[in-house]
């Protein structure tokens, strides 16, 4: 049975707060986003031990994970996935992160999260999470079935 949304959200929040408690120097030193997402994935693994927690995972079953963005097919590697590799039956959460100081496009991350959470789509992740990290605080935006939720 698939985990409930409020349980997923609570566990993810706990892991984010753990980074701020134990690894705040990652923000003070202005570390690269990949460093932060890998640290978050380590904490997520402890809360989602029955799932695979992968960073930059580019596979969909045995093929490349691709999406149409602005009428072009592009390879996609979400920052973090909580899923079971090799099938779409247990795609729990897809996570994209940005640091508040990043000039990178949030629009593209939002499109990715919308597409990957569509329940009529190819990937069908139960929850999409956008995390905006800043020194001492964070903001979350959730996506369920292709729609932005709070």
C-alpha cells in the first residue's frame, strides 16, 4: 500500500530540518546544489528505507527518462527520486531543489514536477516537491497530479 501524502511530507520536512541542524555549514559555505541534494538523500534514505532513494536518476524502467519541454524531447534527471527502480508501481516522490541564490530556472523544475506527477502520465509520482533552500530557512512547493498544491 502506497504511503499517504501527509506522511511523505512530514518525513521530507524532518530530513530538511536535519540538514539545517547538522549540516548548516553547507549553506554558510555556499555549496553546490548537488552536494545539498546528496546530503538530503542520505537523510531521506533513513526515513524511506523500503524505497530506493536516488540522486540524478535518469532511467525509466530500462530506458532514458525523457520529457517533452517546450516542444523538444529532453533527457531528465530529477535531483532526488523516492521510488522502486524498474517499475512505476511505487513512484513515491520526485524532488527538485534550488538554492535561493541560484539563477537557474525554477520554471523548468516546475514543469518537470507537474509532468512527473500526472497520474495519467508515464511516470505517475505520487508527490512532487520543490525545495528552495536559503541560509537558515527553506520553502516548499508541492505538486499532486500535475497541479501545484500547498
